[in-house]
C-alpha cells in the first residue's frame, strides 16, 4: 500500500477499492498515474478539447488551463479572454487561469483551439443571475459584403450582451441564439439563408454580431439543424422552422420558396414557419446523418411521452422507432462515414440502433451519461460510477496505455461522477481529450495534451516527464484550481 501513503484518505480509499474491485475477465481498468498533492474539489467540467479544459468550482469560479491566443487576419496575436484590465488573467500556483466569477455555464471553444488561425471562435458565459457575456473574436476574415471584408469583432474582456438569459447556444458557423427566462428567442450573426429568423437583410457572408434581435416568443428550445436551418420547439410542444428546407430539414416538407443571399430561390421560409398539426407535439428534434439510411438524412422526433419516431425519406413520413426514450446521441464526419444511433432509455438502458434493418443492441444498463464523437468513440458513465469505452481511441483518450481501438465496451475507470470528451475534427489525425471527475473531487485526463500553440503545458505540474507534448495514454491526475479571492471587474 506504499503507493497510496501520501494521498488524502478519501482518495487512497477510492483507489484501493479500484484495485480490488472484481471485474469480468479482460475488463480490468488500466492503472492510473497517481499524483500526491491535495486537490480542491471541482464542481463540474465546463468545456474540454485539445485547447485545454475549463471547470467551474464550488464557488462558481470559472477556471481554464489556458491563456491561449487566436490569430486575427494578418497574423496579429491577441488574448481571446482577459480580466477587466484587458491585459492579464489571474493565475494560481498550478497554472490555472481564473477567468470569471459567478459562472453558471460556459463554452470557450476549446475543441477548436488546435487551429487558432482557422475559424475564429468566441467565448460565451452565462452567469448565475442569467447575464449573457461574450469575449474573443468573431468572423474569419473571409466574410465579404460588396467586396469589402467585414471587420472582426474583438472583446478582450467579458462584455455583457444580454440579461435574463436561461439558455445559450454558442457559435455555430458565425451565428448564435439565446432563449430568455420569459421564453423569448434572440439571434445574432450570420444570416445568409435567414437561419436567424431575423429582419436584418440576408447577405453573402457574415453580418454584424454587435446586437441581437428578438425573433420569437414562447420558446422552450432552439435546435440548430444545419448551417442554414434553425428549428424552434415551443413551450406547447409545437415546432417552427426557418431557413433552408429543401431536404425536409424542418422535420416536415414545405413547398414555399424564398430568395436568400445567393440570389436563387430555395425551398423554405425567411421567417419561422409553423409545423402542420400532423407533426404533433415533440420534446426534442434531431436531424442527423446515421446509418439508418444510406443516402438521406434521418429525422427523429422525441415525443413528450418518450416515444421516438423516425423518418428517412424526403417526404418526411414518420414511423415508430423506439419507446421509453430519454435522449438520443448521434455523430457524423464525412471522413468517417455513417454511424449507429445511440438511444438512452428512461430506464437507464443504452441501446444501439444500427442499419436499415434497425438492429437494436443493448450496450449497457444503469447508464447516467453518454459521450459520442464523430469518429465513433463512445464513453459511458454508469450510475455505479464506472466508466466504459468503445471506439478507435486514436489519441489514447481512453487511458488504456495504448492508442489501440476498443472493439467492445470496456471498463476504463471507477468512482467517477462526471465524464467529458472533446474532439477537434479539423486536424489530421484528429485530436481528442477525455476528462474524468472523480467522487473525491479529483480531476483526471487522457488523450491529446498539447503542442506549442496549446496550453496544457501551462499547468506547472505538466513537465516533459509527466505531461508529454503528444498523446497521454494513461489517465493522469492534474491539480485542480485553487481558491483565489474573487477578482474585481470580472462577472
């Protein structure tokens, strides 16, 4: 037991339990790389990717492992987020940057930080008092109106863009949505095909993000279906669609046309179009590429009673696919091909539905959470705290000690309360990172951990001997952020 003698008692006990817990043959969790410092409890993981990890602690302080930069057109480097002075970010002894107080949720675009000179992605924050703030840059210098590039919008401090915001839908190809506490829906940004349901003119490029427009009321959820299509689910369960609908992206067919910025009429609407009564009430809507259909998209309706209805034809004719459904998970990338659909039942069963025959296979029971990426990597957290994985494992993100694929669902960890997995598909080979938050508040990572333009190496404990600048194939504990006093001027 000498390996545990310097650990806090709770952590030592949990690791001892991990070592002796009986598992099926061939299913033993790989060893963890154990660090010895006492860790502060982490509340939850806010964002993760090849660009680092962000967490919100129990004091609702948002921390990140990075002071990463983004490239403006012309190559000028600027901090994408900073404190009120616009010049520095508070950093604790372990290298964590404290970037906001009073945080409820955040999206910092960490999955895309590996290629900071490509698409420029902003950072988004919703506070406990429902304020909505942004920082960073928008537009990639390629957006042109009448031959003149639109200026980038750069905020080096958190800048408030809204109040009374209950939900935020961060950047998706240069447009954003928020839903207010009163059910109002607001949009800003790119509007080339009216996908923002906005009264602002449609242009061939990116429009200003300097303001948002209120475009709907009575909204329960926004579904950004595709680059040029948005669907809204109203509080009464009815649906509305706006933008392009040539392939039935709304979840139903329309015949009306409008003229977007391309100048050629397309099927769809330049303002929200209500679903016909035959669509019925829905809790959620998914429009995705899956292997349920080889040549068309899959439309999925989750009904308020948990029924799952599917259509794989452009006529959008629905049939019953499954019952007792809580959530569905899908993923697709053109370089990978079509993948099965994952269905989490209200009972806790995880069911894979695959192929035109819609073959159903129960993969796990008592499931609490699922992560599923565009390369087919599947991460499953069960209610007993065990974590199971299946898939290519190309970055070593499953922590098995190798980058060898796992052909079947295999246990990789225990005593876990939260899982997170970030992937950047813009690189070849792709980069992926997994984080596990354990019951004792310790934080563990595996997978891609950095290069010269990424900041995992900014954590002081990550020396070349502990944190290689390549793939980390064993789960390694990293020090969690300290408790600095709240900074004045930050949210």
